[in-house]
C-alpha cells in the first residue's frame, strides 16, 4: 500500500509543472474561469482525481484559490517557478 502511495505522489509531482503551465496559459488577469477539473484533466490526458489532488497541493501551498469553475492565481511568481519543477 505504501508503494502505491509513493507512486501516486511521484506521478503528481510530475503533473505539477504541466498543470502550472496550463493554468498560466489559460489565466486572464490571474483567473482561470470556466474550466472544471474534468476539463483540465482531459486537456492534460490524466484522470480527474489526479487534477483534484494536484490542485489541492497548489491550494494548500497558498498559490491558488479554488472556487466553482474558477481558479484564482494568488502568487503568479510561485506558480511560474512550479513550471520548472
């Protein structure tokens, strides 16, 4: 079970730069509007649950705020750094 958890964590780590890039590309005035977790997942060809977990990590880090079909970028420079991870 712990091996599976480590694999999921590793997979999410690789997803952070891709998701961060997508959020920056889609943002207008620091807001990504109208995109559900499913839309983001389809765009990156991953499971919705992976997007939800990765967005949660970015939210807990204080980089984004998640609202209904809206993601606000609170710290653009930190999100830009996340594209390099």
